[in-house]
C-alpha cells in the first residue's frame, strides 16, 4: 500500500493526442463504487480551465446519481450540464438484438430499446440539470437509425449530437462541444440532490429505487436487516448511500433490458464505508472485487525505509 500511495495524493496530469489536458485521479466503476474521480482533481480542473468535464462512469443510474448525490453534496459542486453518452448499438441491444447482429440496421429494435435512453434523460432532469445527448457514432449506424434517435431526443426536449471523436479526433466532437456550451449559456441549472441525507437509509434507498431505477420498492434480506441495524447503532444512518448494482440493467437483474417494470430491488447486504462517508448497499449478484491471480503482483512489491520501491513490473 505504501508503494501504491507514495505518489497517489496528487492528481496525474496527462493529455490527449491533440494536447487537451486531462486529470486522472481515482476511477469510474460506479457499479461497485461511487463512480467518479476525486474532488481534488475536479476542483483543480475547475481552477485551470474554462470548462471542467468529469466522467461519472457506468450508466447515469449509477455514476451520475452517485456523482450528484455523493460527490457534489460533499464538494459543494453545482454542475451546469449533463452529457449523456449513448450508442445506437446499445439501444438496439436493449431492444432485443443479439450482440452478433448489432451491426445490421434494425429500426424496429431501436424504437423498442430507445425507451432506455428516455429513462436516463428523465432521470437526469430530476436533478435540475439540462441534458445534452451525445451519440458515439459507429460506422455501421445508418441514416435511418440516426433519424430515429434525433426525432426521439427532439420529443424529449434535449439537444443531441452525433459524435465521431474516435474516427475524427477533436474535429468529430466540435458539434457536441458547441451544443454543450450553448446549453450552459442558455439553459439554467437548478441542481439539487435527489434526497436529504438526513433521511433513514431505507428511505434513501427507496427514493433511489423508485425514482432512478423505476422499481416498485426494495426488499431486504435478513443479512441486510442485521447489517442495517448495526450501522444505525453506530450512528451512521444519516449519510448518503452508494448502491452496488449491475450496469447492464436499470434493475438488479442484468437480463432485464430496456425499461423494466414490475420489479423490486433486492438488497442482500449493507457495508459501512465510514471514511468515505457513505453506506454501500449490495444488490443482486454484483461482485465488488474483480478476479485476481493466485499470486497477485502485490506479493512482490516492497518499499524500504528510504522510500525506494522494488517489484513494480
């Protein structure tokens, strides 16, 4: 841990191929954690540039909700705009198309799966922040499919941009940048977290489940009830909650695609992250630790009394 943390307190400044600065400090993984970079990096970026864009990874039902309800609350941040990134391929997948067939035009499946995008747009509006949809365009996306997305976003009252940054670099993102700037300048942000952290843990989880996941409620296992009672007894009932949930579905079941209805979220356990300042609710079969080899690299890493690190690669 000493080796890992020796240079970790300061954000890491890197740059894109076109020399745009970026700060790397912490990571996404909002399916098992808070899903965003450090407050230190964000506040530094706010001082260094005219615009600061932060990634809140793994779906707006996870990353964005936690960015708003946890990070913005702790840091006193007031975001001006949400850039909601989607792909036509993913929307067709939510409409029932197999992964092997996503390159083929399928307007019927797209019209069925685009309801998933609609839920994410509605959810972001609940925080009082204007939304711009960025479609990460693939070369297999057809004009007919693009029009369906554009018409849908128009009905939802949000700007949409077909971005081709992967293929064209910064030039492929100009339209998106212009629409984001225009949105910030012309649409007010009335940001507010979704819930009051002083509510009970069950009340906060119920709000997230109903308002963001569109569930009918929350079920607690006996293990979760026991853990909850212990957390409350320790006096940590009035802090934000961080839900560990699959990123593949709005529900806790990765097989439920699109806009699932008639389900409840099952909380199987609760963990207190007192230092971080939130309670983690484990739902479904989510795993919080990726697979490690039988002999992890950490076994070969050491640090002597002079701060010299050995065993890194």
